[in-house]
C-alpha cells in the first residue's frame, strides 16, 4: 500500500526547485522509530520523504515512486537473496528516499555488499524493531506530517495575506522587504537585475553585513546550500562558498518571463529553513507584481511626458507650458538647447529604443537634473540648459549603449519655450546632416554644418535635385561608372582649388592623365577652370549630392 500526503517541509533540490515532504532524519525522530537503527547511508538523511510504501510483492520496482520510504519484512526477497546487492542501486536510481527493513523473519542479515553500496550512494538503510507494526509507522509519520503541515500552511497563509495586502495598499519594494524581515526575523535586501540594492529592512548590523556580501558576490547567494537564482547566475555563487554557514538565501524576481532582480535574506541566528525560503518565494512573487505595476505606471507617465514634449516642440504646447513642465521637474523658461538622437539605420528598433532612452535619461539626470528628455518613435529628444556641455553629454549617452549607434544633433541656444520648435528643427537637421557627412554615431552642432546648414534650410528638395541635374548633367547620376569616376575627379579638383599636381597625387593619376580628364570635364560642364561662378555652382551641386536622403 502507498500513502501520498501533501507534506509540509521543503528543501531545495539540485535543480533549485522546492520539494515538499519530511527528511529521512526527521522520520527517524518519531516515537515508533525510537529503537530503529540506521545501518548505512548516513549522508542521505536529508533525502525527502513524500510518501510511504510497503514492499511485500516480488515486482515492487515497477510500482515504486520517487521520494518514497519503502517498508519491508524482506518477504519478497527471501528466495533470491542474491538480488539484494542490486536492490539498493535500483531503488536509488528510481529516486527513493530510503529503505526500512525488519530482519529475523525472512532475512537474517543484509549482505555486506548491500550495506557498502548504500553508504557509497548515500541511500539510507534503516533496521526496524520487530515489535513495531507498519501501520503504527504509517499512522505516526503521516500524523506528524499533517500536524506540521497545518502549522506551516497557517504561517504561509499569514505571510501571503500580509504580502498581498502590501500590493493592495499601493506599497513598494521597501514595504515588501520590511514585511519579510518582520516575518522571518532576518535582514532583507531587494536588488534589481543589475545587482543594485533597491530597498533593505531589518536589524542595521545584519543589513550592513548583507549589503557587503551582495556587493562582494554581485548579488548571488546560496539558499540552504543550493543556488535558487537563474542558471546563468549560478557561477557567481563561487564567491560565497561558505554561504550556507553564513545563513543566506536568495530567490529571483521573475515577471513576464523576464528576470527583474532578487530578494536576498540573511540570518545570523540560525540557518534559514526551507519554509523560510518558501515565504521568500511568495515575497518574490509579490515583488514581481510591484515591478510590473511600477513598469506600467512608468510607461503611462513616460508616454504622457513624451506627448507633452512633442506638442511643445511642434508649437502646440498651448498655454501654461512652463507650469506643466515644472510638474515634470523640467525648466523650460531658461536658455536651453535641444538635442536629438536618431537611431542609425540597420538597428533593431524596439529594444534598442528603450536602452537608448534609458541612457539619455541617465545622462540628463547627471548633467542637468532640470532638463527634459523623452523618447519618440525613432528618436530621443532632450532639452538641456545652455550652460551644460551638450557635446560631452551626447557622447556619454552614446557610450552607454554598446550594441548600437545613434547620431546626435545639437541646436542653437533658445531663449524660452516659444523658440523650442525652431531649435528642435535645427537639432533634427544637424543629426541627419551629421550622419551623412561623418557616418553613424556622429555628434553635430547646427552652427558647425557650414554650407550644409544653408542647404538644409531649403525645404523644396525637388528644386535642389533639379539644380544638381542642371549643373552636373550626366555626372549627377550613379548609373554610369565612368561618370561617377569623373565626378570624383571634379570634387578633388575643387577641394584643392584646381591644384593639378595635388589632385593627381591624391587620385594617384599621372599628370597628363589628369589634364586629359580636366579637358573632358570642361567639355561636359563648361570652362569651370576660368569661371568662378560655375565653380561655385558645381561645388554646391556636389554638396547637395553628398546630402542625398536628407
């Protein structure tokens, strides 16, 4: 017969999961087993017993289940004592907790090989007293389990109600940590995914010890001797090889399939029990609710901020712009500059946009706490005080995002909210022109664009393209390789102020070859070597081509 109670005690298995039941060592403590004797497998006393079974049929191996305590008189084995050597390995392979046997009626003794094998495998072999019935063992063990279960369930229910009430009352990580510290009489720290401490609670001395340990091991600690953090963090536990002795426990905070951090507990008065770890896991679930709620609120606030800043930058902010900005902690009444950061092409949009916004928010807080920053669909915009080193701020934000690049444009100084739309346009053009001129990750100021600044102010791009076609003729297109090569020759000639020797050196041409090319260019474009106005037109047309796509 098999008994399968919902047993209360818990421990962490090697996979980090919690098993419900009582340990073999605890089973040996019940009164009916007071005279029982452990004859082998002492290292396995912490194996968990979840159910009990009686073996009195020969084919018992087909019916046993993991975490069982198997009771037997040896009746099925009386005619095949040679199978005893293999029995321990078979039971251990099936995950049984222990084997308890009565000797004297069907078996006089256990083979030495069986005892030795049990010691090697850490599989407890228990010698039962002859005057104790199996029904007495079953009843007492199950009663002990159920009585303890009632107490543990009541404690867990109390913790659950208290933690849920925190969420219902609008509490956060600080309140969760304080509640757990009170329930378990431990020091508690809530950490984010990067290991930064968000909140602590408990005795000040314990908290100081916990903080030092979290910093030393980057937040990875051992729970009852086994790491319960995500698998990718387990190597960090090497820094806390003696964590079990120092009584630490950690559980991950997971929501929506994402790891948001950890809750860590420390007790200097006694090792944290598996039941304590269970309460920590409930706290981690509540912490995950707190995190998701905060993320939802932050997302709504971020959208509201972005919508308001966008309205201001396109001239639709309405009245009371400065007052509404102050509600966000922004100061738009002073002299400010606008910065626009656009993700460079061929970059993964959504996740990169979030990281880029976080980098800019961090940089703006560091350089100008009163500055405004918001993320739009393809860009991040910041409004910064005129006295801030905007170039350095932009470079710091760029350096904080390692897996992508974005080009940044800086505007002129604007003297108030009414001038922000014009400054926004300048910054946007500076970002796009800077990328065209200097490549991905460029940081360009509107006033440093030179002639490109003037060209970018021409809103009629078709007129610009018509000017290019009229000025360069067949050299305007990229379809013909020879024409593209001639255009490159023209560009270098103009850059060197018609210095034939220098142009030949840069292009690695023979002097006579270059003279031939100049003649061919003049037949196509006109006598630009003598006509300064034509050279200006040609130079502008080449600049417009370089700004293609703006």
